[in-house]
């Protein structure tokens, strides 16, 4: 789906709302800008988002990160089978 954005006087563009919503872009989100041939590629800086979130969440007492991953992904092939 092609969308348009206009370059303003100082070189600024406004990304379409559908793009911002789809990528979770909010004020202050850092984007990486790359040139590839005649294309401009914008990438959400995932490292920045991860580093800002690091250390902000605490697991409940007695819950491990392995427990959370199992809840999200299901049983890992190396997990013991409950019978």
C-alpha cells in the first residue's frame, strides 16, 4: 500500500498515521535512516526501545524468565514432559 509524505521547508516529513500506528512510533522514537540506491529506508531502532525498557519490569516472586517464556511460546523441546 503506497502512501505519501511531503517534505517541509526544514526537511521534515510527517509519517502517515497508519505507519506510525503499525510500528508503534511515538514522539521521541529513534529511527535509523539509510540510503540504498535511490531509496530512503527508515528503521525503528529496536536497540533503543529495548535499552529504555531494560530494568523497568519485575517478575512476581517465584516466577522465572523461563516461566514467562514458556507462557509466551509454549513448551520448549528441551522441557521435561509432564505425565
